[in-house]
């Protein structure tokens, strides 16, 4: 009997060990899959540019894009990247400072919603690229017009998503706060706003990419430095490999900002994260 028990325990341990190894391999495969897919795309891209007579000013090979990084130099890259990042961050932070309080006021007042929301929709529906030259002429050619353009692109998604989250608070929680004689401000800060945090951070993550787009649009109109200016300058002289290199830096900045917001969410409000299964 004891021998059978020992054998069964050994088989169970072996099964458990095998299962644990399988799960570890599955997790490693999940983490390696995006990297391997990216490497495969780069290899196919390089081979296609070498085997098919594609003009380099139409689609440069990855090796040519790597040369573009070296041609510009680290100091110039840092200056252009910081110029774009500075404008994107200023417009992004300004949009947060305006959008979240505005969303709280809209969620708290039906009259204000009916009054302001149509105006916000009109502003959002206006093509920013079309009014960007007007903003530059009105506000000058320094950072201010580019910050305003970034703000106009990023604030609407934050407002709409925050209002949606505030209005999605379960009615029983609102009634419970009222039964405890909570004021409307305490109700908003301690009940509605915490419940809306997943909506808020979803909008903040989306707005990071829009902030970079806004900064680049402003640089397309009027700038003497920045990744958008570098792309425009490179394409004018048919240095497409340098334009692609600047585009890669822009994507990297967007990904870093997105990841930074995700880390802030995990640090400040970890309970707002989706449950992992």
C-alpha cells in the first residue's frame, strides 16, 4: 500500500513538474513571439529591397535606414527628439489639467453637458491640419502654437472617456454615498472618480500617441528643430532613409510614453488594471 502511495505521489510530482515546465515554456514563447515576428519582418523587408528593384527613395532597406541614423549623429538626434518630446509633454499635461476637471463638471451638470458638449464636438471635428497654419500665424512661431495644436488633438478623448466612466458608476454606490450624507464633491472624488479610473487611464494611453502626432503636425507647419521638421527636411531632399529613421524614433517615443502611463497606472491605481487570466 505504501509503495503504491509513493508511486502515485511520484507520478503526481512528475506530472506537476512537467506541467510547470510547459507553462514556463508557454510564457517564454509568448514573450519571444513579438520579437521574433519583428525580426522576421525586418529580414523579409531587407531581402525584398535587395531582390526586387525598389528605388531607395520609395522604400529604403533597413540597412539604409540604419545608415540614416549614423549620418545624422547622436547629438542632432537628441536635439530633435527632445524638441518633439518637450512639446508633446507640455500639450499632453495641459490637456490632462483641463480635460479631467471639465469632465467632472460635465458629468455633474446636465445643463453644462448640453451647452458645452456640442461645442467640443465642433472643435474636435475641425481638421487640425487645416487650422494649424492659422494657429501659428496667430500665436507666433515658438513652442506655444505647437503646444496648442497638441492640446486640441489630445483633450477630447480624455474628456469623453472620463465622462463615460463617471456616468457609469453603479447607482447603488451613489445612493450609498447619499445615505451617508456625502456632499456632491465628496461623492465625485471618493466614489465616481475612483470608479472611472480605468476609463481615464485608457484615454490617457491613447492620448500619448495623439500628443506625439500633434507635436509633429505643429513641426510640419512651423519649426526649426524636431523630428517632424527632420522628416519634412529629409523628404524635400529625397533622403527617405533619414525620414524613416526619424519615423522610427517617433514610434519609440510614443511607445515609451504609453509604457510610462501604464506604469503610473500600476503604481497609483493598481486596482484599476484588468484582471489577468
